[in-house]
C-alpha cells in the first residue's frame, strides 16, 4: 500500500478531539476478546463500540461496560462513522479491509502481519518506539508477539549497552495460534489422560504432552520458518537496528497461554548481570522475577493475565570470555502484551493524548 492511500482521508485532529467510535474486527477470536477486555479494564474512552467478525459468528453477544453488544458480519460499510478500528482477524482480512477503514476516516491498529514490513506503516511497541506513532498515515502495525515480548526488556539493555547480536529460542503457547488451537490443546490433553485417540485438527502434530517446531512453513532456502523470519525482521525494525544479527528457533509448547523466550545477547561493551538487573528493574513494562535462592524465574502461568513482561535468569554467558554477553529468560502474555494490550496502548497514545 502506498503512503498516499493512507493519507487520503486520515484526519488526526478529528480523532484526537473526542472519545472515538471504535470497531473490533475479529472480536470473537482469542485476541479480539482480550481487546474488548483491555478497552474495558483500562477505561479507554469509547463513544460507541462495534464488534465485527465473519458471518459465522454474527449474532453472538458480548457484554461491554454493562451493555450487551451483538457481533455483526464484517462488510465494506462496517467502518462508516468509525474513528478507531482494531483489527485481529488475520492478514487477509486486514489487507482487504484496513484500507477501506482508513478511507472511511478510521485509524487502524492492526494485529496481523499484513503491514508490519511496509515502511510507510509504523511498527510499534509503545515502551520502545512510541515516537513512531506520530508518523502514521492511517495504519499502525502491532508487531509479532515474540518480537514484542523480547524487545520490551531488550530495549532497556540496548539503549545503554548497544546490542550486537541475539540468539534466542521461543517456547510458544497454544493461544498464539488462536482460540481453536487452545481448544485443541485442552481436548487432546483430556483425550490423552482418558487413554482415548485424538485426531489433530488445528496443529499438524499431537499437542498433548508434546512440543514441536512452530507450525509456520519452513523456507527451504533459509531453513527458517515464517515465525522465525518475522521475529528477526520485526525485532530489527522495532529496535531500529536494520542489520542486527538475530537468530531464533521457535517452538510450540503445550502451554495454554503466555510465551517464554530464552535470550543470549552480545553487547558492544562488557555488562554485568547486576547492572543488567538494575536496568531491567527500572524498565517500563518489565517485572524482574529472578529469585535464585528459590529457583523462581519467569513462568507462563505467572505471566498469564499480566501486562508486564517477566524477566529473570539474568546471568553471564559463560561461552563468551569477553564479558560482553548475557543470557536471560523472559515470559509474557502474548494475548495481552503480545497483542491486545499493546494495540490498546498504541490507541491510547492517539486518543488519550
Ligand atoms: N493469538 C495471538 O497471540 C496473536 C498475537 C499477535 C497477533 N495475532 C494476530 O491476530 C489475528 C487474530 O488472531 P487470533 O489468535 O485471535 O485468531 P482466532 O482466535 O482464530 O480469531 C480469528 C478472528 O477473526 C475472525 N475472522 C476470521 N475470518 C474472518 C473474515 N473473513 N471476516 C471477518 N472476521 C473474520 C474470526 O471470526 P469468526 O468467529 O466469525 O470465525 C475471529 O473473530 C491474527 O492475524 C494473528 O496473527 C495473534
């Protein structure tokens, strides 16, 4: 999409001056439901709220601030009168409908990967690069969940010590693949415990008591899957380090919700675990969980429902004698900070300024 398309009917003065009329596209999905919760729990100013999904779930009802809202089927007229459209219905839907929403005068915050690498679309984690929001021309992209959860703590270290290289492994929850994947984990685990057969419908492999390489396709040319490539490209964009060497292995684990990531990071200068811990303790959006005595470090079940990214296991990388490398382990609720919360935080910068 060209920048001109975004600029056509975007009117920032209009959208900032009053509580917006809001639409959630994909309101019935794993992220969509959390978008609704975040708007409510954060007391986001809302003049009216429209819930949109496919015709399959038109008529479903949700409650918002004590009012019953009925899901409508998305169509080309859905955005008339809408000031803010929060998209989380997959990249095909975003590619087709986000330009229509912008043309109708809405600001779009898009959770899909559709526009993340479009140079005219800011890719924003508010704790890291909120300044990019100003330059938007109608669409702002919410990054990949692993990229968000990694960059929130890394940014604090990058600002002070300048990151030179990242090697990571992710442990990704079922919720990252949507509501149907969460149901598959529940159902296949129940079947396994009852000794019954279970035929996977969403994942390619048995999910109960198993883990496997991320379900996105592997590019035979690079050996990296789609998720890994997204994380590498997006982390570079968010950290404004286009050449940063990043290597990640993305693994799907049988956790219902919240991703964890192991990070080994090389810096331009030596850094001690104590100095890194102190920086992370003061970093916005980060909570240090690093209790060595009790072996208590970030865990998905403690990250679930939390807005902060948990960071711990902060230690020297003993394979690098220069003292310039650290390892750490982080966990974050990717339905919240990795998706819905981050999107609402972006919208707050525009409509609550
Ligand atoms: N899950 C995560 O942690 C996460 C994190 C970051 C970004 N994202 C992105 O957010 C988006 C949604 O993910 P999700 O996990 O919430 O998926 P999900 O649980 O499968 O939900 C998908 C939503 O999209 C709607 N939808 C599907 N096709 C549609 C169509 N043709 N027209 C209108 N609505 C349609 C669905 O409505 P119906 O109920 O009618 O089918 C549902 O509301 C994806 O782009 C995903 O990549 C997800």
